[in-house]
């Protein structure tokens, strides 16, 4: 049913799009006020918003992080949080498409590294109380 409806309206939409002249298609900043309107019309186009800069991991401030955050190197983690309780065996690294994943256990969380940089920090599960 929906397919028939779409197929029925498609020629109408294409016909309207093709009947517009290039000049009509280009003029998008013209404002037309209703005939009974007494308000002044502002014909100036809106200013475009400035582009936002992408945030890069190397510019992140690690100042008050209580756990290692994404992008920190192994040396930064060890310097800031001390030696891990346990360094688990590395996984992967057999091909370039499977990078080495290292896991360091600290009290309360585990830090996952891809090659030499943090990709995740996972908090340990809370023990159930009875």
C-alpha cells in the first residue's frame, strides 16, 4: 500500500522539481512577507556559523582525571597512577589488522591499551551486599 502511494506521488514530485528554473532554484535567501503584514522585512541572509574545531586527543587536559582516559600513553598512566597491581598477558598483535591489546589491573578498575595508548578504562563490578 505504501509502495503504491510512493510510486503514485513520485512523478508529481519529479515534475515539480524539473519545472523550476535554475534562477528559482538558486534564490533561497529572498524573504517574502504576507500581504497583510505590517512588520518590516529583513532581506539580509543569515550569517553562517563558524566551523567548530575538532577536539584532538593530544590536546586533552588530564589534570583531574581519577582514572586513565582515552589517549594517554602507558608512560603517562604509570607516572600518574603508579605501577599496576597486575599486568595481564597481551592479546592480539598477530597481524597489523589485529593490534596488540594490553590490560593493566589497578585497584577498582582495569585499563585497556591498544598498542601503547589507552582505549578504555573499565570499573570493576561492585560486589553484591546481602
